[in-house]
C-alpha cells in the first residue's frame, strides 16, 4: 500500500481519511492536516516495527526503502577503546560484532558489562592483559561500545577492523511522499493507517478510538504470529533438557 494515492484512493492517507471519517481529500488536500497525519503514520509505524522486532525469528527485519544494501558495516579500529556509531546509520539494536586484529582473521566478539569485570579498571595496559585477541569482548554503551583488548598501533597498521550487523531505523515518510510503502509485509500495511488514525481519535472521538484500538490489537497479534514464524525453513526440534538435575 503506497503512502498517498489521490487517483485510486488506495493509499495510507486515504485509509486514514476513511478510518477517521475525514472523507476523501480532507487529509490529502490540506497541507497542515497531511503533515500531522504523516507524523502520526511514522509514529504508528515505529510502534509496529518494535512489535515486529520483538516477535521476529531468525528472519531479520529491515526497511527495503533504504538503498540496496544490508545493515552491515565495517570500520577500522583505532588505538581508542571506545567507538561511537555514526548517527547516519540509524542504529537501533546490535545483532553481532566481529573483530580482526590483523586484517585477515575474524573473531566474533562476545558482550560483557563493566560490572562483571573482577579486575581493577583504570589502567588500559593492565586491563587488556586480561583478554585475548582470539576472544575479544565488548561492552555496549549508548550508541557504541568499548572494546577489550583495544588495538595496538601495529595491529592498526596491519588492517585491524570491526564489523557489525545491526537493526536500523526505517526511512520515515515525508508529507510529499506518494509511492513509498511501509517497511512491513503487505498483509499488515492497513495497521499503519489504523494506528495513525487511532492517534487522532484518542483526542477527538473516544468511541471511534475504542473501535480502532480493538482492530489494532487484533492485527498486531496476527502480525506477531506471522513474523514469529516467517522463516518456515527453520526446523523446530523438541528434545529433553539434559541440564535438569535428577533428584531421584
């Protein structure tokens, strides 16, 4: 479903005109109202995307409206311990971090929190003695991470890098968009219009808001079930848990 289709009347904006009772062109034809509903659509879509991310299986969600790439990035290591991911990435969540200290051999880094570190902190050279380059660790912090052990200048000269896989923000709609579509699968596009209309209705029409809220909740449940089993090639295997102690 496209964002705004004033010809066939089948876009998200047109669905909002139906759900709110505004009527044809009374959102699309008013620039200020259109801008407000564009904001509502973006906020409703963020809420839906979060539900998708919570429910998804190994089939990773992403917005195909971004350029033809994947949310994977590489960058050279520095002699600093801390790394800040650029805002242009639209970073949301981190899936995986890999490190190479020689530019050739990569090792998956595993997360650690500074509260878990039992040795003294504050002296970088001593801290790094507690970690191996074949088993790097990282401490996620805000919009970046701290790396253990940090790279030496010799390793940097050899091509030391990090590689991340992550989840990123979607490409938000602007009020001038027409053919751009929501970054969720087509069966659930209507939920975007329902959610956006609900944001208007809760301030204007409580009866309508209650109906829209029920539709939205029911649709979200269907969407979560769908994304929770999107990769149907993955096999569900049930086996006994051998870690359960036997008290007999």
